[in-house]
C-alpha cells in the first residue's frame, strides 16, 4: 500500500505528501488560507539507530525549511519514530537535538503521545527538555486516560504547553474510560483546567460539541481567543476548520507526511466511519 500509486492516491486525503518539499508546499498553502501548521514526519517503531538518525534528520530539514520560508509552522514527533524502541537513551538524544535546533530557530517541538506504554516516559522527557529549552517543547495529553487530570496539573505548573485530545489508541478499561460520554465529560473537565491556566495550549478536537463547549467556557470566563488555539487533522472536518477561522480563532492543522503513512491512515479510518465513506465515494 505504502509504495503503490493507488495507495498513495488513497491516502492523499489525510497525508500531505511523501517528502519534506511536499510538506513545506502544503504548509505554505495552508498558511495562505490563514491556518497555522504542525508538521509530522510519519514513521513509528524504528528498529535501528541508523533508522532513528535518518528520521531525526528529516525533522532537522523540516525546521530549516520552515525557517528559510518564514512559514507559520512547528513540528510534531513520536518518540518511537526517533528511536524509543531501540533505546530510551537514543530517543532522548535525537529528540534533544531536534528541540535544541528548534529553540535556536525560535520554533517549537510537540512530542506526540502514543499508547500508555510510553505515557510516563513521554511526559518525563518533555519535562527534562523544557528545563533545558524553556518554551521550545510541549506534549500531548489524552482525555480518555484516568491519569490525565494529574498529568495536566503537573505540566501546567511547569508552563509546558499541552495539546488536549481524546485519544486514538485502544486501551484497557483499567487505564481508560471505555465509553465515549465519559471521555467527553473528562475532555470538558480538562479543558476547564487548561484554558484559564495562562499556558498557551491546543484544543485538539473535531467534535462539534467539544468545540461549542470550549467556545462557551471561553466566553463565560473572558478568556481571549489568543490564549489558545484549536487543532485539527489535515483533511478532517475542513468545513469546521474554515468556520472557526472565520469566527476569529487560531486553527493549527496537524500535517502528516512521509512514505510510512499506513498506520496513521488506518487510525483515521478507524476513528470515524464517515472517513471510510468519503474514500469509497472517491474510489467510485
């Protein structure tokens, strides 16, 4: 799938292209429409130090390209994509080098969250790197996990920026809310903590009810629209993305690219049946 022309055409709804140049071109187009971007070089669970270093190099090229073109964009990375399953020390070294590069360019790195095997290690690494490069690194919290309220308080105390999402990995009922209504309630509860914190954070959702709850809470508590931003995936709910821009909110598009797109693509299909229907219509 990843190496076939039909597969790449199929993925183009959710994946911006295969190369750094594709990502920079798509970023420029989104910036022209008024969107900010966070770019993610797809690739998970690299198995060797050589693969980890090659993946990290893509991020260095991306940071240089963003700076050279003066684009409104930062980057997102997964620790398994830069060596975590080879060794935690390798992942920390590659990520530190990327954050140092971003800090030098006055840019920002978001360490994406993966399944619960990596939750504590991801948060702890973000804390260590924030001590070295204040303001240049943040991470992601998932509202479906029981532990997330404590994690949010922990990160906000240190001024570490959070992207709040619902969560896209299958987790057991011992660590995560199994029912959507419970996840939604926890998402709103966490949003109520994050928005007034004074730490600029991302409200990452395509759920109109969550968007409405965020808008209502911000209005009721006189929270400026410049105090946070909505974050949404490339190719998902484009109408809502544009509507939020028109209403004066900052909207950042999560822009994935690269040849290793299949796991990401399948998670997008699994999240929302409408995505499958969209693709089937295009195939017909």
